[in-house]
C-alpha cells in the first residue's frame, strides 16, 4: 500500500445520511431476462435487503434520502446515456419508474432527489440538502454498483464526504462490474466497502 500515513476512520464519522440510489419499482416488477439495463444475478434480492438499512436508519434518526432516476418521455434529457449498453429506461410516463415505496417502506418525511444523470450530485440539489442535514458520512445502497452508485460515491468523495457502500445492498450490471466498482471505491477511501451487519451496528451506535 502506497499511503502508509493514512488516518484510520470509523464507519460513521460525524453525522450520517443513508442514500438509497435508484431502488425503483422496475427492480421488482420487471423480471424479463431481456432488460433495458443488464443486471447481475439476484438484483431484486439485493435491493430488497436495503430495507434493513432503511429501517435501522429511521430507528436511529439517521436521514434517509431516496434517489430516483427519471427521464422525460420524449427522451430529450438522455444525452450520451444511450450511446453505451443501456437502452431507454426510467421514463416519467412509466409507472415502474416510481420509487419502490412499498418494498422500501417509504415515509412522507423521507427526502427524494430526482436525477437525470448517473451521479446523484449532478444537476440536483443533493449538495444543498446534505449541507442542511450537516451530513459528514454518506452510506450508499442501491444500483447499479458500477454506474450510479460508483459515480455518486466519486462525487461524494471529491466533495470531502466520508463515503461508505453496503456491499450486500448494491448490485451491478454484472458480477465482474460489481466487483470492479467496489474495488475502485475502496481504493479511494480505505474502509469504504462494508457489509450490512457492520453498518447496522454502526447505526445503532449513533442512536440518539
């Protein structure tokens, strides 16, 4: 390891916020093997497991922020997103673009940020919300590990947040892409990749 002077960090430094990325109705409704976006095996199961983190965050008075990818039905705001492997997805005219409110136990006092790019920071008011919440540590779950989770993590890292990703509660476009993205995030912040049990324990330690 090149950096022998790095500071050891706790899982939660300062105040935390749980950021639930793109867990939308389509994750549970669309079981067609031909999809607009490729998913690794057990994608829906990994998304469902995020409910445990959400419930614990609420118990411990940690803010829950839902991120929703959404695009206009006339496709005007896709930009370069359709130049790669992804087909048209998350249209505002499709009911499956709605957040998976029932599965995630959505509550009226949860925060919702809509985005039209991969990073939850790009072109949104997430930064303003996090400043208002006085958040220091961002705990990420959702999908895709190698796309929206990864790019949100990177922007959070560059914004000097402590970023953690719950490895059990994220899923990628493939197993290989998932593993590579987790490795890339761990490279940026040692201790970034954590399992759900450790996150739940750390949240309990923050109980007010």
